[in-house]
């Protein structure tokens, strides 16, 4: 079957670094993406990894290991506005993107 | 213009009503999507259109009927819905190929309540 697993909740303090892990299982895999969604808002694209390794975009980095079916999102210099839900998602090709259950990140002062 | 626009933002309908949700994008994307999202749950894929042709239907009940009139527009026609269909309906678009096909641009969604 196809599935993704990520922690349901993570709490961290302002200014800290937090890592949100994602493991996946699928027969067809093109890449792993990450989305942020604030309460009441729409998902917003953060990053996409098609190849193994680290991709860095500002305070956010994303990592993929295809051999381990594993990826993570790293958020540095946490700010209160980073409190949101974070979804990992894989696309299986043919425009099919499947989302994980999401991780709610709480950033404390 | 990197926006996906959805109307209406809120919709309340009875189980016997017929209504439509609309989505528009002008980014030249040739893939467009409908997702359904319940509270505190991930988006669930419903339909995908590629080059104005339906390419994916995730076994969605026939009371939901998608339509892609042209490359910029996507509609979702609703008829005889059930209260459990109440959710946020998200439209998205993406490039049709290459690395950027992995990036979905979402609209703000249409929040549907079925009474």
C-alpha cells in the first residue's frame, strides 16, 4: 500500500531548531514534498526533494534518503509564526500526490 | 501571477441542492486538482485533470462531478450531498512535467457545509 508516517505533534521554543521526520511506503515514488498550513489557511509549498540529499531554502531545509524511504524537514531559528501544521507528501508520478497525516508544530516563547 | 482563486469561499447547501465550486489559475499550469480536507486531517486527493482531461478519479462518489472547461478553469459540481461531505474543498494546480510538477499551488479553499 501507500502510506506516510510523521509525528502528530512537536513542541519547541522560539529560536530553537526542530526536525520533523517522515517515513513513507509506496511502490512508485518520484519525490517528497513538504507543505505548511496555518489554521484556517491553505497548504503552502515549502520544498521538494527528488534526489537524495539536503535542500536548503532560507530557514527551512529538507532531506531525503530514497534508500531508507525517509525524509525530514528542518526548521531553524524558530519563530512564533512557524506554529502550523506541516505535511510531508510524496508524488507517485502521473500527478498523484499523497499527503501524510500532518505534524502540528507548537512554538513557545 | 502565482494565485489559484476559488469561489465561493463559503457555501451552505441542503441535501437536495445543486451547487458548483469554481477554481481559476493563470500560471499556465496544465494539471489541476481537487482535494477534500476535513478538520485536523490531511488533504485527500479527489480528481486530477491533465491537459483538460480527467486523469485521476480517486473513487469519488458520483454526487461530485468535476469539469474542466479550459486550461485555466476547474469546476466541481455538487448534487445530493450528504452532511458528511461537509469539508474544505481545495483546488490546486501544478506544472505538467519536470521537477516543478511536484509543487502544488493551492487556492484558499471553499468551505462547504451540507445541512
